[in-house]
């Protein structure tokens, strides 16, 4: 198992609204971050993204399920994210499975998250959630 991935996962899981000043210890200044909803370039933009993220949720936690280093400086983290937002799912906890693809040298310079955006957000919105459930039922 990769010592780098273990350390990164531990330190990433410890992040919260009060510890975002630690981001430069995890990421390079020119980090590229992508997920199904955002594309961000640079540590300052990443800091602003996480700052907004933590300001809008009541709680956010990552539980890492596994990690695989596929070659030197490249690997994957599998995780379950649990969050609570007052306007999503009536404030109840929402869990989403995903994985992160990381490229690193001494720090991560590329981070791409893969997850179901519907399971994260859209399925839990009042009007859109009902439409998505109906559509899923028809496709099943």
C-alpha cells in the first residue's frame, strides 16, 4: 500500500473549514482539480472552492475505503462522502460513493473526483428529485 496515499487520505480527511490553510501541504501551487461539477486550476482557486463548500454544509466527512497506487506518482482513493446540507434531503445525511484519481510528485498536482452527481445533489432536490426517481423507475 502506498505510504503517500495513506498520508494524503489521512490529512485530507482531517480538513474542515478551520484547517484549509493546510491545502498547500497537500497540493502544488498549480494544482488542477476536477469533479463532475467543477474544474479548478491553482491552489488559490481550490482554497476558495473548499471554503465555499464548507460554508454551505452542516457537516462533511470522507471515509476512505481503499487505495491503489497504479505506478509511481499515480493512484486512486475509494471513498464514501457523508454530508448534511440544510436545503438538501431535508437536512438529513447524504452518502455518496466515489473515487479520486491523483497524480503527484512530492504533492498532488492533479486531482480528479468521480462520483454520481445525481446521488450527490440532484436526487435530493424537491422537484428535480421526484423527476429523477420517475425517470429511473421507467428505465429500470
